[in-house]
């Protein structure tokens, strides 16, 4: 993803991902969840799972046959927060790249995570370009 500065035009460039790369979007706002999943597909993910509730994450992940390449999660989710989702998936080795999005940043810290875990935060509202940049930074 890069911008042509002379015209202001934004050009999407796919990531160099394994052909079977799988991502997960956990976002309770349906339209945003679908948009983020679509953008991840455009970036090159082979499959993108969509969930609306943090409590649905572990049952889904237990059915998958390989770890997730990326998890994008809202922090404010029904039942289980995005921070809790990240902590659980990281502890079980199910993913090591996370993008936590939120419209509200409080003083709460992220859970203590192993050094191999990379996490970025992205404040709502954000542009498609900014989302692509955050994903690219996490996976580079």
C-alpha cells in the first residue's frame, strides 16, 4: 500500500503472504467487520474469518488447522474484550500479530505478552489507507 504523492492517489499493493494465510476480524459493527475483512482479502489473505463477539473466538480457533497470520480486533466487544482475545490467542500460540482497534483509549494497558508477539493499535475512525499501513507494518 503506497500513496502517489503527486496526485494524492492511493494504490493498493498486495502483501507477500503465504498462499494459505488466514486472518480473523473480530468487530461487533457488522459493516466495519465486513469492510475490514474485504480489505484483508484485497491485501492477499487466502481466508478471512469474521466474528462479532469475542466469546466466539476460541471455539473458532480450536477448529482451525493452522495458526492465524493476523487478528484484527475491536477492543470493545460483547462478552470478551479485544485485549482478552489477544491475551488468550497469544498464550496459546494461535497468532503472533495483532491489530487492536478502538474508538476509546483508556489508561488500561495491554496484557503482558511474550516478546515474539507484535501488536499495533489503531484509533477509530481511520482511513482504509491507514488500516493498510498498520497491517503492512505488523507483517513486515
